[in-house]
């Protein structure tokens, strides 16, 4: 474990891990982005990295009104249906500046050269050192090698949003080996109660 010390941004946090990673590719998993283990993503990203020896980020289409919450990618298609070549990355763009509705979700498989790019970062969106800005150097062809995106179509829970965090607990809880049965029964009773009070409310 290491501590970031100060909240200076994701780029800074990843840069702090340099001496633990050394000179090899590594994965970054943001803890508030839960990917359902039934829909594997990281394995596919590592496969694409190994085939192309490129840095790889996970992308997911989001509604246009949510793009400002994420890093956003301009992309070109490749021969592989789930893989795109990234030609630009913008951190939390205003809707009118968003190059697409493909959001960076919290999984990255990065080549070690990214540390050099992080060293050269200037503060970006929100005054923070943004990993997105370092990766944009690769996207615009000014770094060593390309950057690719794996487009994810599976189940993801963004627990950085409070309501989504509660929903993720319920969705994963009802599937849980030990707790699922009890939770499902409780939820059915609870929602029946909610429906009854809604009906009474309508009649009042
Ligand atoms: C971070 C990244 C952003 C990415 C997001 C995914 O933002 O800076 O590019 O899209 O994670 O969850 P944060 O959510 O930490 O503000």
C-alpha cells in the first residue's frame, strides 16, 4: 500500500506507484467502478495489450448528458469489433466539446512509458494532474506507441454516485451466495409494502 498524501488527481496517484511497478506494463483499477465478474473486461484488455503491445483503456457508451462526468474518447474503428484506436481524450468535457459518448471507465492496462508522460503533466481539469491528459499524448501520436480502447458491453456499477452505490449493493446482494436468499425475500416484502402505500396514497 502507499498513500497519495494529497488529492492531486489520478495522474499524480498513478505516478506515485512508479517505484512499485518498475519497468513493466501494469493495470489500474479504480475502486469506485465495479465491473460484474460475470462480464470479464480486464482479461480482454490484457489480451489486446499483449497482442498489440499498446496501452489499453476500457470504454463504455454513456448517455450524452453523463459524458461530463468522465474522460471521453475520440476513436477510429479497427478490425476487431470490440477494439477501437483512440485518437483523442478529453477529461470531463462540456457536452458541446465531447468528441463522442464513449466514456473512460475505471480500468487501464498501461505501458510503463506512461510514467514519463505523467512527469510532464501540467494541472488539468479541476486543477488536478489528470491521467487522461497523459494518455492523450499517446492518442494524438506524440508518445511511444498507440492507445487502444476495449468497448465494454457488460454490467458496470458506478459507485461514485450515491444512488448508484445503493443500487449496486442491492443488485449484487441478491446474487450473493450466502446472503442472496434472505435479501431477495426481504426485498419482495419491502417492495410489496411500498406498492401498498403507493396505492393508499393514490386513493387518499
Ligand atoms: C476518473 C478519471 C476519468 C474516468 C473516471 C471513471 O474520474 O479521471 O477520466 O472517466 O475516473 O470512473 P473520477 O471519477 O475519479 O472523477
